[in-house]
């Protein structure tokens, strides 16, 4: 009998056991989030500063839903980084399923936004769960990334709750491996949104 598991109810230990997924220990595996990043223009910085102001204004009256985070934070970031332009396309919330061989288990979940021909996955956590660590959402993001049918190219992910951001990279050749970036936040006096946009622009270059 097949057992169905919701993506949000599983942890990294499950993936390591069922899918032989391993954390890449070599820093060279995921250099896209810190190496040779594009410069951010003064105009882009102004746009990012407005995103921060709008977000800080909205969180004064919680809760802040996933849809509001997408509208106020994520959508402007994707626009500035070029993901609304050719050759990229956007798809809305998607259902996915993955299964481990001979395990009789199928994992089900939904992705919030899927970009670039299934090579960049974006997972938004409701901001009302501000105490919810982004690290706890990484297993759910990996579910969607593992479901990517393209085996020979790396898959990238971004997990955010509107104020904090973590990037992911996954490869599936031979043994599946993943790595995570540092955590960025717009809540610091010196907002790290500039770095977030720079990483997104780098990924747009890599994936185009």
C-alpha cells in the first residue's frame, strides 16, 4: 500500500535515508551565491530601499500572508533581477510528487512560484510565522527541487519569509547533493537586500 507524505512534514534525515541526499562539504560546489557577483546600480539600490520601507510598514499590522510577501518583496526582486524578461517565464503554484524506489511512499507538495524551466524554485513562508526558522523550510524546498525532471543541470532554490533569505543548490548526477548559502536579512541597519538581488542577478546569468 502506497503511503502519501506531505512535503511540509518531513526533515533532512528522511531525504538522506530515502534519496541518498548529501550535504556538499566542498565550498566550490556552490559558488554562485558569493563569487563574481554583478554590481548593483544606484537606481536598483533605490528600488531595494523602497522594498525594505514597504515591508517594515506592513509588518506593523500582522499577520503578513504569503501572497503579500510575494507582492511586496519577491515580485519586485524578480523584476529587478530580470526574471520577468526573455528567455525566462513564470509559472504559478504547482503540485509535485516524488517517490523513493521500492519504498512505497510518495511525497506530495506545492511550490509557490516556479521560474526558468524548472531550474529555479521559490518557496515563500508566511511572515506571520516569524519565529519559524528558514532552515526548517529547506527540506520542503528540496522536495520540489528533487522533483525536477532535468537530471544533468543544477537546480537552484530560494526560501524566504519576506525578511530573510536563503539560497539552495542541488545536483542529481550520480549521488544527489545540495548546499545552502548564508542567511541574508533586510532587518539589519545595512540591509542585505543588495546582496540578495546580486545573487539573483548572478543566477539569471547562469541559467540564461
